[in-house]
């Protein structure tokens, strides 16, 4: 089992006043991948959504490439009153085989529909 820890950094599309910082632990087996994302500096009592994404074409930098989300990897959660968030999820490792980055967006509501292009991101290796 490999469990790398990734550091998420703010994205240009993060709303003003949001200063996300945190990390993602990714525990990968041959069949399933368990992901836990912890961020602080977000808006209070607000829904956020995380996904793995495939590479896009807007940039050679994964987090700026604008790739499509892998919907099977969607994780939805709500921040606490201090703007701290924990997201966790399990996804089939095969479903994220082509992923090049993991990011978190503000969500419109508990359905996890994204409200922006992303607030924090990490490339994957
Ligand atoms: Cu996403």
C-alpha cells in the first residue's frame, strides 16, 4: 500500500477572502483508493466538493489544465464555523488511473454541483 501525502495550494479561481491550505492523503490498493482531504481557510458553514480530474488542454500544468472531473471520485462535505473542511471518499483505483490532479471547489449545495473552477489543488504523481 502506498499512502502519499499531497499539499493542496490555492487556485486562481478561489473566491476573494478564501485562503485554503491543507493536504490530501491518498491510500491506494490495487482495487480501491481511499482519499482524505483536510483544508482550512475556507468559508464557514459552506459545502465544498472534491474530485480527481483527467488532464486538460488549457495548460501543461495539471492544476491549470481545466481537465474533466472523474465523477466517481466526487466527495462532498461542509465546513465548520471556522472554515475547516474534511472530505473523504473511496473510489475504484481503475476509475482514477488517468487522473493528473485532485482539487476542491465551492459547491452550490449538498449535491456537490461545483460553484467555481476550484479553490485548491494538487497535482498527482
Ligand atoms: Cu474538481
